[in-house]
C-alpha cells in the first residue's frame, strides 16, 4: 500500500529543511584561526635578525656607516640624526626600511670612546615563506672606537618590532619580536659578527596567545644558531 501523497510531500519538505539548515550552519561557522607554528617563529627570527631582511644586523651596519663618516674629535659630544631608506632584493625575498637614526658620540680626552644609537621607523619583508610589514625600534651602544682596536663591541642592543604577517597561505597574524643582547663582537674590517648571544622573545596575538622564547648564538662563520626553549635548534645564515 502506497503512503498518501501528503506524507510523501511532508517527508521531502522535512528533508529539504534539514539539508538547508545544515548547510547554513556550516557556512556560518567562523574561519579557523591560523595556527602559529615553530616555522613561523623561525621565519620571524630571521626577519628580526638578518641583514637582507632589514633586521638587527642592518641597524648595526647603518651605525658603522655613520662611524666611518663622523668619527672625528670635532664631533665629540655631538647629538645628530639622519634618515635612512633602502630597498633590498635577495635570494629569499625583498625587504625595505625607512628609519630615523639618532646618535651621540662620547669622547674621553677628546678621543672618541663610544657612540649611542637609537632608531625607529618602518620595515617590511616579502619572501617565499613569510610576508610582513610593521614598525621597528632599536637602541645600542658601540665601543672599541680606538684605532688600535680591531673589533667593535656592541652593548645593550635592543630591537623591538611589531608586524602584521602572512605565513605561506595562512591569514594575517599580528606579532611582536624582541631581541636583547649585551655582548656582540664585530670585526672592523669585514663587519662580520664574530661572537655574541641574542635573547629572543616572540609574541603572537591570537585568541590563545602564543609565545616562543630562546636565544641566538653567533657562530663567527656567517651563521647563527637559534635555540628555542623547547630544546629545538635551527641554523640561520646571516
């Protein structure tokens, strides 16, 4: 015996409503929040540190350029500033920065003794793994200015960057990197970092905030080792 047409109609109508409401529920669900992984932490460390990405080593190099031009007794006690802008393209991507650099030369017996630098501005990087843009600040002291010294000593180096980034095909994430060091040694002739340790802190703004901490040790051979607090290590080419 066949069911009445009214029951058939009710069955198909109910099935349609179920499918429609299920589809709407699925489409109305918010997009999943991007996952913050160690890969992101490593890429953000590279950006905050390396020269070709406008990182801390870029700030050091800019300061040495200032020393080459103004390291004279006539500038003892001078407090000056300059604006720096650069675009760079390399194998891993392209970077840019626009910075205001302030510096103050201290002398002893009219001989240059140390220079204090501070800078602030904008920087960005567009690479294969990570693209980001944001603000950056730094402050550090350079000594070893005597002609008899073959090395520069960089102390109290602090760099802080706040970036909006996109990692691979993930949505944008907001984060902050903080680098802090007191014992960087740079060869005057080659401008290469010979030794030193940078303490690292990365914070990511999410519903469940993420944080990675660790340190970067300069190896003296154009590489550095990133050691995260979870015990994992990565090699960074400078």
